[in-house]
């Protein structure tokens, strides 16, 4: 646990009014395009150019792909997280919610994607969040309010803190 804590800087003091982590809109659009359009184009090109046959049950497959991506990218992945007075508020493009920081059980990397961190609650709910520069500072704000929370960031999540780009974290004022 100590090894992982070195990547989490306490960026705000406990009781700070508010801090936020917002993925830029350009990132959200680029990620949706990357994970929806690119695989669709590759699959289409593979069947059209390599196999030279129509995609079997193509309409059903594309409908399933669209439904899967709508579910994950518009309903599940949080692109914005705010921490204020012990409450964590999150937003996805078509859904939002809040939970008490005391309800968090742990923060861990996704088992599939290295750029996704999972915030798990005591009741088993999982909130996937894109980890870009600033996520470690957000977790520092959460840990400053809940020091016993186990936080394990992925290699990519830790690496993102060192990239020379603008941070998605905004500390509270006060």
C-alpha cells in the first residue's frame, strides 16, 4: 500500500470546499471515436477487403456493437468527478450520481483497460473513470478525507501524472 500511496499527492486539505476532475470534451469525443469507429472500420475492411464477403448477420452485429458502446460510453464511464464535503459526485454523458466517500471500498485498476480506474463501493457497485493527468491528485483529495481507503493506480494511471499536458484536476478554493 505504501508504494502506491507515493503516486497520490494530497493536493487539498481535508474540509476543502471542492475539487474536481473533468476529462476535456475533446478527450471524450476522441475516446468514443477510437473505441467505436476504429474497430467498426477495421471489421468492415477485414470482411470487405480480406474475406471479400458480406458480414454474416451484419445488421445484428452492428446493432449489438452500437448498443454495447452506448451502454459503456454514454451511461457507465464517468468523465467528471467532483469531491465536496465528503461526497463524490460523478457524471457520465447520459447519467450522473453521487455517493458518500465513506461508501467507497477501494479504488483499483480495470482488469481489462489500463487507462480505466474502478471506484468500488461497499454494495459492489463499480464506477469506471478514465485516468488521465490529474486522477492521482483527485485520489489524493479523496484519501485526505478517507485515509484508510485502499487506492491502487494502474501503471498508465501513474504515468499520466508525469505527462507534460494540462491536468484535468482542479483544486478547490478556500
